[in-house]
C-alpha cells in the first residue's frame, strides 16, 4: 500500500516540476514590460539576452511579440518596430519576429509616403493660394486705391476713380510772391520780374465736375533786355466727366496777351485768343501735395496774320502748409510757357511763379 502511494506521488510531482520549469516568472514579465514601456525599448534587448537559454524563454519572446502587435494596433509603429527588433537582436532565429519587423517597416514606409504626399498636397495648395492672393492684389491695385482711415489705422480699398473730396465745392485763391519771366523772339530777349494772381472754383457732382479758372499777371520790372511791360489775363471754364476721370478737365476760355507796353524802342503788340485745352489737376501726391499739368491751343492765331501757330503749357505743385477751420494755407510753384510761331522764328514766353494762397481741396 505504501509503495502504491509513493508511485502516485511521483507521477503527480514530475509533471508539476516540468510545468514550473516552463512558466515565465512574474518578475520577468514585469521587467520586460518596463523595458517595452521605455521610449525606443532601449533596455529590452538586454532583458531578453539575460534570460535567453531558460526553458521558458520562448514564452517570453511570444509575450514581447504580442506586446509589439498591440503597439501596431495602437498605431505606434516606431515603438513596435523597436520592440520587434530587440527580439531579433536577442534571437536571430525567431522568424515570427523577423516577419513582424518587416511588416512594420513596410507600414512605416507606406505611412511616410502618405505623409510626404500630404505635405506636397498642402504645399501645392498653399502655393496656389499665394498665387491667387498675389493675382487678386494686383487686380485690386489696378482697380482700387488703398486709403488708410486716420482714426483707426485700417486700410480700405476704394475705386481708383473715387471722389477723395467730401465737399461738393473746391476753391483756391493765390497771390504771386514772385514771377520771373524769360521772353525771347527773333529780335530780342528779356528777363523780367512781376506780380500776379489766380483763382479757381470747382463744383464736384456725381457724374460731372465743372468750374472756372481765372488769372492775371504783369511783368513790371525788367532785369535784362527792353524795359517794356508784358502782361497776360484771362479765364477758362473747366468741365470733367467723372465716369472717365475726376482729374481730367476740358478747358474752354479766353486769354489776352500784351508785349512791350510803354517801350520806346519796340512797338507794343497784343494777342487775344480763344483757348481750348485739357488739364490734369488736383491729383494728390503724398499727404499734402497736389499736382497739375495742362496744355492749351490758342485759336487766335487763325485770325492773326502775323502768328502761324500758338499754344501754351503749364505744370506745377501745390502744397498745404497749414490746415485752418474752413480753409487751408497753401504754397504753389508753377511753370507756364506760351509759344508763338511767327515769321522768322519762335516767340517764347516762359514764366516761373511762386505763390502763396488759401483754399479748400477737402
């Protein structure tokens, strides 16, 4: 009876001992888990190498590969690749680890390719957007004019031909501080100093602008040449089609010229003429400057046998010096030139005028 009991115990203990030899200790699982949790699984190869040769080592590798597959499911391919590579480093004969590593690498390459394509797609979209924005800005600059609100500092875009004046009427009145003239003709030349003045008034409507411009000047002091007095006076009507341009005006009027008045050596001459021309005026330059440029045809030459052709030009800049409550103090520098084609040559009457005045261009 005792012999049977011993045989029975032996039969039961031998399988139990074999089972104990093939079970991975919990402490080893915890050590492997800790190494897997590290970034890049840096210590996992050392853990596997330390226990390589134990009867239960294959189960430890299966446990690690199972963790690697879980990382793949979690889309942590970099960590899964590091874990599977650690198994290969510890045991090159583990084909399951090799196949898992290769499949992870293919997945990483595919993901990298998708990321690269997405970056290229985003870069192309950004490029197209920038190109469209550049094209839009160019079209805006052609069609609209940028205006900064002085109170808020914000920029807004208005039509290039917008009315930048909030008053319906604009006016100015100038007194010449100094006018220097150079007059030449086939017989003589002279340089003179004189005084003068001019004024203008313009009504600005929605579809059109209209006004008048008057002027007068007398060259009374001779600096060089014959001491006779030269003078000029007249006025023109101004009309603009705001749809075409708020700054381009048609000029229609009448001018009177006098030369060598009171001269003892030369006969006094005069020239009265209708005027037709055009003018770009009140074109803003900077914050306080206004530019004008004009040309006129003097039709009176058609009725004067001594003059073959006649015309005039003018250009200048007006600057706001001080802003008052209802008007501005202004300074103007202007160049005017009248040309008369006569028998024997050309008569040229050029003037530089510096003026001070008041007005309102708002």
